[in-house]
């Protein structure tokens, strides 16, 4: 099946710094990608929809200035956590899939962010 | 608004037992898609099945089977003869209507299969 990669798989950063996470679709073009956040022992919470060539659509309660999303090409979306704080420590997961309602989403392996 | 409920937070079984994971989906839509994903300890989500609301046939894939009942809005997942490798968190996720592919995840059920 289709493959979605994420980089890095884990990152530790200091409070106040910014961290960029990449999500790539390796064998298909993705006009839309999704970013999720997962706290320990909790479900996945959708943060935003990344749209190629246009602004991302953020879910209610997600700070767009803090979580910057750029979808510059059909195979790459990036999530930048700006001015990170310890409460931003989480598991970030992206997904991508063919367009259309009900299409299967392929998930990346996730990025574990720890802010110290 | 859509709502998905996985009432079982954690289930523990002994290997070779059968286990059923429940999922109830509430929506006013008459047409929808439902997915099941598995998240092993490694963290990467694994696609298990997709079902649309028009298709109420049960499905079997090896030791896995799914029972979709539109009348009760349930899409339950059964593992037959469970194995230790089945230990994971299982998520039921409806797909939001529209052309986006957005998934709304349930709370998840943690399954522990003991040897």
C-alpha cells in the first residue's frame, strides 16, 4: 500500500525554540494531508487539514500561529511548532490519501516531540 | 454532529480467546464511511477495514470479522482466537462527510492479550 513518512521520528527541544516536522507521501500525490496530535493513552485529535497551495484549515481550539502548516508540494507537508513549551510535548501523526470522501488514509509513523 | 463511542476502554483476554470490540456511531447522515485502525505499541496506525453505510454485509478477513448494523449504528470488530500480537489500541473512525477524507477517531480500546 501507499507509504507516508515522517521526519524526524523523535525530537527533543528546549522550551522557546521551534521545531519542524515533515510529512511526505512517498508514492502518491496528496492534495490534502492531515495532522493529528496524540497524548499518552488518548485518542488522536485532529489538529488541521493541510491543503496543497492554500492555507491550512485548523480545528477549533488549535492555535494557527503556534502550529504553522505549509503544504508546498503534492508530496510534502510540514508542521512547525513555534515557541515550544513542555505542554506541546506529544506524539504528532500525519496522514494522507487520495482525494474523495471515504478514501483510505495512510498514516505516517509519527513524531514524538519532547520539550524540556 | 457526529459522535463515535468506543465504550470499552481496556480489555484483557487470554490468548486463543475470542474478543469483540464495540463501536457505536451517531449521525444524522444516511450515508457515511466507517474505518477501523490498529495502533500497536510502535505507534504507527494500521488500516484494518473500511465500510460504507450502504453495505451491511458482515466481513471476514482471517481471524478478523466485522459486524455492521445500521439500525443500531454499531460497527463491531471481533478477533477470533486472539494472539499476543493482537495487543494494541484499536480505533473506530467515521469519515466526515465531504471531499476531505477527514477521520474522527473514537476514544480507542486497548486490547491486551496475555499468553
